């Protein structure tokens, strides 16, 4: 099976569906047509730029260039995680937490895949390393940002109950444990939903793309299963690390709840 090459007209026809959504927003007064159009334009520009960058990366096959590209991707993901929660730590604390969480969880999961299951030659082959980093980052971003947002909001809303327990002599970690557990659970819900729906309700994107490109369906399934396991591991590591780092950031050496370190953003 030869892959079908898309022409600009093909993409233009598909883009009419985006225009349809924008028209629906205008007719129904949803006031999101600008966001729809801007998001579509931004997506196209970003993907085209990434396509050219990947073409250069594949041609050069340079470890230094690949490392620089991965650092750029991790930095962008860390920034998104830091700014998404409604309540954020003052200064650059959110950015520090996000940077550590993203770097650790993504690097650990991607290296595990490259050095064990996939084993390309060389191990940093950009055809494998960069797509793996990209897809793992998406899962890490969702889990960490959901975990942080849920945790900070929960602590702010439950401040009175937490401080009452602390006043009675409860250890800080024990007083926060319900909020920590709930936040990690919320952070893992998206990947749990993806695994539950895969194969029966939906065909995952990676698997679908490989099948459209002519790969044998069973081989595509194997890669999709591997990726889902990797995404689950990355999600778990990022959610746990982000929430625990956040819990340490809102206390001090006297085991006090430091809500004053949080600021609310719209």
C-alpha cells in the first residue's frame, strides 16, 4: 500500500469544517469564533514550522541539534504547565516545579523506550527520539497541569479545615493527604480515559496514522500499546512529582500552611 500524498486543495476542503464551526459560533452567539480561527491558524503555522525543523533534524542527525530541539520542547511544555493553574506560586516557583517535573518524567520515559523496547541505531535517532518526546510531553503536560490546578484550588478552598487539623497537632503531610491524593487522581483521569477508550470507542492517532501510511495493522497496534504504556508512566510520574513539589512549596520549616505564597490569576 502506497501512502496517499495530500494536496493543498485537500487540506482546504478539510479546513471548511473549521469555518463551519466558526459560523456556528457566530450564528448562536457563542463568541468563540475568533478563538477557533486563531487556534486553527496557529496550529497550521506551528505544524508547518515543525515539519521543516524535523526535516533538518533528520538530515543532520546531529546529537547537539536534537538536544537543542528537545530542550526547546521541554521548555515550552514547562511554561504551559506553569501558567495553566488558576492559583500559582509567587515568583518563578511554578516554573521551577514545571521544569523539574517535565525534564525528569519525559527524559526517564523516553530513554526507557529508546534503550529497551525500540533500540534504534544510533539510540538518539531523531526519527524516533523527537516524536517520542513530543507525544510524551503532551501527556505529561496534561497530567501535571491538572494536578497542580486541582491541588492549589483544593488547598485554597480547604484552608480552614487544613489549619484546624494543624492546630490540633496533625502533621502537615497528613493534613494535606486528601488534597494530594485527589489531585494526583484528577491528573491521571485523562490517560485512564484514553486507555479505556482505545480500540473499542476510538482508534488512537498514532495507530491511525501508521495504518494510513501503509503499516500492517498488527504492527501499528504493537506500537500503540507501547506508546500508551509510556504515556501512562509519564503521566503518573509528572502528576505525583508536580503535586508533591507543590505541597512542599506551600509550607515552611514550622509546618505552617503558606497560602500567602499563592496568587490567583484569571
